[in-house]
C-alpha cells in the first residue's frame, strides 16, 4: 500500500509500505502534513478516542520550553495547521522574541482530532528552529552590530538546511548562504567563492578578476586570501590590483595553520589601512563562536561567517500540555490545571 494523505489510525500505519526503497530518507511535505513523521502513539490515540466518542473533544494545549531562548518556528507551525485543515485558535510569541524557561510560547485551542496527531511535528519544528535562532542571536549579540552571515547548511542534513538558515535570519543574521533558506525569507543568498574555485583557477588574483566580472549587480567583491600565500601579503596584492572593486578579504585560515587569530586580523587590518585600503573589510570565518567573535571584532574584523555553531545550536526542549478539556481546567500530576497566566501571547490564527 502506498501513502494515504493522512494517518487516521493504526490501520493506516499497519498497511503502509515504503514503495521506493531507493528514495531519500528525509520526509516530504505531504508526509509531514499527513502525520507520517508523528510518534505512533498519536495514531493509537486516535483509535482509542474515536472508540470513546471523544476524538473531537475541545481542548486547549500549551507549549513551553525547559530553558530560555529565541522563539522561532511559528510560521511553519501555522502553515502546518492550515494545511491539515485545523479550525484552531492559536496564540504565540512573535518569531524572534526571547522567552524564559518554562514560559508558554504557544497556545492552541481546537478539536483534538484536528491537531493532536501533529504534536510531535509541532514540537520538533519549534524545538529545532528555536535552538538555531538562539545560537544565531548569541553570535549577533557578540558581533556588536557587525554583520553575521550563516554558513551552516553543510553542517546539517539537507532536508532541514533551509529551516536552519531561515531560523538564523530570524535570530538576527544579516544573510544566509543556503539558496532555499534565503529565498523562503524573501532574501537573496549571500556567500563568497570557495577555496575549490581558487585551487582550480591556480591563482587568487586571477580568480578574483574573473569573479568580479560575473558578480550580480550590487554584490560586493569578497575574496578568500588564505589559499596560497600569507594572508596579509595576498590581501595587499588583491587590493593593489582591484582598488575600489575589492570590498572585503575573507580569512578562513585552517586549524593546521593556527586558524584565524586576533593577531592575524589585526595585522591584515593594519596593513590594508596603512596602504590606503581602509574601505576593504576583513571578513572572518572558520569555527567561530560568540567568544571568538568578540575577540576578533576587537581586533578589527568587520564581519563574520558562522557555520557549525549555529547549525549545532542546542534544540529547546519543548513540551505540549493539555490545560483545558471541554473548557474545564485539567493537568497531569506535577502541573497546575488551567491556562497559565501570560500577557505576551498574540493571536496568530
């Protein structure tokens, strides 16, 4: 049996067979919307509540996180609920707002049968998205107003790379390199030419000149300078040849060569400025975190590309509790019955 549109109970789960064993392992849009990424006990719950005549009970669910962070994932949850046809009322924080540990970040009121199957998916969306947005925010705060670009797509599974980079933009990153992630936010993706291009060209200046000729209008010319020569030497060589066309040099020195240090940033910045190229920004990437960003900013870095720190941002452990059934206060042991007092939630659906 192939995939039906939506899981309605355990009969669908038992009957389902994977039709294409060679498919990619990530879930498709219709599989997520259909409930196939849900935990199986929610399919069992549908059968049990249907037997009891309670599948369509009106409930109010609250979502909270065990630690604070930056809220993200609301738009995807909204699209999910619209896609499954849930006639639910939803209140939530705005994306990008900070939240405290155990603070309610979302409240959903509606018939349980219309959204209960998707508890797993809703929590997963909010947990991962908020974790990535929080990591991005900490980098942006450390940069003190300097631009932070997200280069994290290579550090996560491609199925969630666009979600991660969108979350980074919500967290405050100025740009994202993942094409789909940026486009989903109505933005243009940004990023420089990789070392591979320079190695194939055989010379950094030769590559930079060709790069400048094919750049989209309005995009600055930023070039890696750690491929073949000393970074300060290569930076001056490019600046002298390209003049005002060169907008930034990027330092991505590998750990095998000591990485990008404050001393290196300070020297490159000093030599460029002394030679009359103060307009050229020293952009830094490679294993950055908030602590390193602060130090490198003080040394003269003018922008940062962050990958693994954002991509590996710790998910916020989200929990969904039913707090009302048929408008009556309820709660499991250890939790207080009824709606949690808050004045921060806004009606979003």
